[in-house]
């Protein structure tokens, strides 16, 4: 079976990790959420520091490349923001596809009031995620959450109106995903 990379992206607190966990339960795909690397690096380096930025993308890319090489299907979550290089998404596609994998993009969205309500959720604390609506608004106003458009697969889900389980089921149906053992 061709390894699949389900690349779930969207702004802070849109529900990427929650939907990814539901998708993992339905498909058996491995979940490699972006905060695994972010948290590892923040144990030593400040977010957005030079070493943090220099190390983060190569770590993400190495895992994606080696997963595809090993025939492992992966769900990756990504919060587009200004400290990530503009070439990262193309590099991620290349890393996975050059080993015979297929990449599928899923955009998650929700209304700003829903996003602000979620950002303070206690569940975000375990990954050291942003938990302040005023800081989120400030980052957005400063353009620090800006990022070039990502590839469009035709699947955008409003997580403010769709449950995590239903969102995952929509992803499975849209891409015809099969469960791996």
C-alpha cells in the first residue's frame, strides 16, 4: 500500500490535533503532530530563536521522509506562521513523495470567536501551546500568523460547526482512506 501523508493545517486552536487523533483512530495512521518537535526544541531553546528555527524543519522533514521510506502512513498537523520558511511545505511534499508516498491536504477553519474560545483550553497546556486570546490577536495583528497559501485538495472543514469525529469521517470519505493494521 502506498504510504499516505495527511497534512492537516489551520490556524492556532482550530482543532488540528483533536481531529488528527480522531483520524488516527479511524485509519491506524501514525500521528506526528507538529508539537512533538516544537516541544522537544523548546525544552532547550526559546520559540523562534535561531537554533529553534534552524532545527525544527529538518527534524519534521527527516521524520516525514523516513516514514514514507518505511511505507508508514502519517497524519501531520501544521500551524502556518511566519517563523516557518516559505519552502517548508514544498520540502515536506518532496520528502514524502520522493519515497513513493502521496500527500493529501486538509484545511481546518473556524470562526474567530470559536478560535478565541478554544485557545485557553486546558488541553492545550500539555503541549505548551499558546493559551491567550489577547496574545493570539496581537500575533495576528502583527502579521506573525501570515503564511503563503498551502496546496488546496478541495477539502476544507469548519471545525466550529463539525465535530472532531465527523471531521475525521469526512477526511476518510473524501480521500477514500483505508485502515492500516
